[in-house]
C-alpha cells in the first residue's frame, strides 16, 4: 500500500479500529494504541480524523452500516421481515466477528461516553431507518420491534463469557424457523 495515499491511510485506520474493537472492545480503544497498531503517528491520525477517535468512529459506524445494508440488499432483503431474517442469518454465520456486534459495542460505549454519544448516535439515527426500510421518523410496528429486541438480545448474548457458539447457532436456527 502506498503510504502517501490518503484514502488508503484512512481505510487502514478504519480497518485497524475494527480489529482492535473485536480484540478488546471500545473501553480499551485508545488513539496511541491504534497508532501503534497501524504504525502511524498521532499526527497522521489527526490529519485524517481531526478529533481523533471521535471523528473516526462515526466514519466507522457509517462504513459498518453501509456494509451491512449492502449485504442485506444483495441477498434480497426488501422488506423489514426479510432484513431481520438476513441479519439473524448473518449473526449465525459469523458470531465472533460480526459487524452487528461492533455496532452494538459502539452503541453501548456511547451510553457512558457523552462525547462518543454526540459523535455516533446521530449516525445510528440516520442508518437504522434505512436498515429496517422505514421512512424518516417512522417507528417500527410492534411485531417488528419484537424482532429488533430479539436481534439485540442475540447480539448481547455474544458478550457473555459463557456464550457457547453451538448453542448460539442452534438458538438462531430456531428463531429463523419461527420466522418462516
């Protein structure tokens, strides 16, 4: 990779952030650690993201939602129910390195970090209607809200130290059967 390619450097920082979030979570994400991980100076980080992680993380949220939405659309997720089903299948296939888990990690982190909340919650508010085929300001009907709760619960279950991947996959399979 060309170290002088600004887009490549920016993407390198975003990719490294994903790696560090998967490895250690938001609480242990620091700018010095990120810079060390990608062998860049803090100045390089601040060149691309002037407010450091508080500019980087909203860009990452956008990228994660874009990837997730693109995957859902690629596989025919045209209705909210189809999208929920595809998101559950996605969780079932790769629970240990799932982009939905990272999004939940950042959302949870924002609950205790006001600066992070200011940075990322507007991005969540922007993307969630797109993900669930809602018009701006439209609320999920109760039957779809129930599925969203289920999706959140499945993601949160992955945080548990005793989460068994086989049990998780079996439970998701049962949920998917119920959605048929």
